């Protein structure tokens, strides 16, 4: 019944999915933190940029961003991110697109966490002579991250599932393999069930582990 699995490298496809998720998650966390700092910062131009970026990107479908990264950046502008192999180029472009999209949601989750930090703590830090960057990195962000582990977990799970959109530009991850398997095999329901089970194995432990971490590190107020 599962003989079709011998003809396809399912583990390699899901390993590509894991790589997409991890690299995009790290990049999104970094860029999303920078955007959150812009949105709460004292410089109007940076606040405006952060606000515009988040509001625009969140309302653009991920498929459009993925296709733009391939058709616009690579084929039109010739930006290949230092690669020559077609598969490597598409993989890196998919990571870039996922970071650009997911960071907007990371930013909003983190900004909500920043708003939970009592204003008095920031004022006390400024009274001690700390600048905005020092207040943000030493006082506000550590507490903000602890309070938004849950929301960031949801963003990470959504990112894991969103990696399937990378199949639109030929990245050899699980969704693209599923398409190829369905085209060549007659076992549609079984193939779908196997791929779905694979994603459950990726997302369910993530939610359980990070949910436990969130309870452990939550700020008691």
C-alpha cells in the first residue's frame, strides 16, 4: 500500500521544508525585532517606515511575494543572491520572501509584548541615563520576548505551513513532492494523508514544546 514511498525521497523533501522553516524563522525574528524597534522608536521617519511596511506586507498574499521574488528579483533584475544553481537560487529567494512576509507578524506580536511592559520601568531606566537603544535591549525587549512566546509559536507554526507556497517557484519541498506524487500515482488520499502526517509531526511538537517554554518564562505581573 505504501510502495510509492520507495520511489520518492520523502525525507529529503521534508528536510528542505525544515531548512526553509528554520532559516526563515531566524531571519524573521531578527528583521521583525528591528521593525518592532522602529515602530516604538522616537524617530518619526523610522516609525512611519515600520508602520507602512507592516500594514502593506500583511495585506499582500504570500504567493504574490514568492512569485515577485522569483520573477521580479531573479529573472527581471538579475538578483541571484550569490548562487548560480537554479534550485539554490529559488531556495534562497523563497527564504527571503518568507522572511519579508513573516517578519511583519513577528513585529506585531513583539510590539504587543512591548506594550505589556510597564511604562514606569522604561522611565526609571531613562532616569538612570540609559538611551533609547539601551532601554529597549536591556529592559523592554527581554520582558517582551518572555510575554509573547505563545504568539510567536503560532507565527512559527504558520510559517512551517506557509513553506508549501515555495513550491510555486520550484523549491523541492514537501508540497512540490506531493504534487509530483499525485500526478504519477493513483493513491490520492493516501499520499495526502502521508504529507499531512508529516506536517503534523513538524508542527505539533513545536507547539507543545514552545507552549511549555512560554509557561516557564512568562513574566509574572
